[in-house]
């Protein structure tokens, strides 16, 4: 990020929150953190995460392969580390928390990470760079899935050990579970060893006692955030958090919803407000919620709250800000003039690949709902990450 962009980002952050509007009901408690995922660093190299006005926590996804390109136990890449450092320092210097999220799904170069020692070493090297900044939060890995649940727990413990061993003792650590760390499946979704997160994740130990359990919760039928968005009901948000809430409380744990979103229709907007209200009523276990997503890469995607062109910005940003003040402000109703369905996706087949747009290195090239370039640069291929995301590598 160029220095001029950093100054602009710091200005945008402006963390003095506006007071909730008069007449809104005051909740008994408020969430400690409300923010956004500023997604870019893991997806495309030429657009870096910025910051967003009014929130007090920003999740900055990154890729482990870019941090240590020679391997999981390799040396840190100084240029990439420098960009990440500039970004998180901009956020924390404005008073917000910055989450360094290893957005790897429990994998490195598409292979499941099995070496807890290498994983611990990776986190030790990274955490050592930020040990003096107490507003940094370390997120061990995004959405482990289709793995042995006991291995996921062991990797989380290894990350904790590496972070604390590096001298980063004042920071929170966000741990994520198996099966895409879904709140709704925390107690019943099983890994390849037939164990649930409830069975494997409760015994994690941290000498600093600053573990937060990060769960994700989307509101569509499959809880995946797929497009076009359609929420199951106006109360699906609270309903999907009940079992996880009970697990957190029974086990004396704290949690955060690290990814969630809702579409631009009245049902989804009611469901988002319902979920946040439920969390505010259970702040003994829920610390906050982080919207997916912002950042310049998303353009006019339905979930974007990017100020310039994010379709969700005017609808959901007031709701998210109000959650920090102990209220949930109902979003404006969707009128008949609001476009709620993306244009149909068409597929063009051509015998001349050069006629098709070419994605940049590390850019998205396939996935459910993806309508962008599918051709990768010469020497790279479109490599599957999950059902919703494949990447030019």
C-alpha cells in the first residue's frame, strides 16, 4: 500500500462512533467488536486491504504461501510482510483491532497441513513480527474443512504455542474449527474422524487466557453465503446460534462470528438484525460480529459494504454500527426499485482462448456464482480451493 493510501485509510477509519439514533431500543449489553473482512490480500496481489469508517475491528485475510513462499517452514517474504505490516499498522494506529487471518482452509499449496511443528514455526515467525502491538489479533486459519477434527484442534494448539513462544503474549488469538467453522454445525458436524468441534476444540490451552472461538454463520439454506443470496427465514440467524451459544456458555468460552452476511431483501435484513439482537442478549459469550466483506476487489457483489459501490453499504452499515452502541437498527425496507437478483450468468464457449479475459496471478478463476475471468495467465492453472473459490496459481 502506498503511503498516500495509508493516510487516506487512516482518515477513513475514523473510529469515533456516532451515537445511535434517537428512539431506537437500548439493549442491556453491546458487542465489544463489530467490523468487516477487508478481503483482498489473499485473493489478488494488486489490490490491498484498506479500512472502513466506523468499525473497531478489521479482519485482514492473507495467504500463508505468500508469507513464506519457499514452504511452510521457510523464511518470511520481506516485501509481502512489509505490505501486511503497513496495512495492520494503519488500522491499529487509528485505535481499531486488526486480525491477521491465515486464509488457507487448513492447507498449504493445496495439501492438508499435517505437521504441527511446521505450523507452530510459521506462526512463531509471523507473531514475532507483531508481538509489540497488542491490537493485533492472530486468526490461526480460515475454515478448516474435510479434515480430522483432532488434527484441527492440534493445529490450533500448535499455533497458540508458537504465538506465545514468540513473545506475543498480550494479543487475542482466534481459533477456528473444522467443517468451515460453522456455528450451526459446531455440536453436530463431524470431521473425517467422526468427531465434532464440540468434542475436539474445548481443551485448547493458552497461558495468556485470550482465546476466542471464531465461528462463521451465513443465513441461506446451506449456510454458505452462495449467490444469489436467499435467507431461510427472518429468525434463522438466532436459531443457528443457539447450540453454539450453549456450548460456549457450558464450557466457559468466548466466541465471535468472524463471517456473516445477508442479501438485499426484507427477509435477509430481518434475519441479520435478529442474529445481532440475539448476540447482544448473550454478550456473556459473544464478543462480536464481522461482516463479509469489504475491499476494492468485490466491486458490486451483493455482500460488499465498500463505501464507493457496495450494494450492502447503505442497508447494513447502519445496522452494524448500531450493534456497537447496544442497539440494532432495522435496515430500510427494500423497495421495488432495488435490484435484489444479480443478472443471469452466461457462459461463452470459444475455440480461441486468447479471446477470453485472463485473470491475474492469484486471482479467482472459478467457483459457484463466479462470473469473472476463468482463464489463467500462461504457466498457471485454475486450482480448486473450495466449491466457491478456485485460484490462478
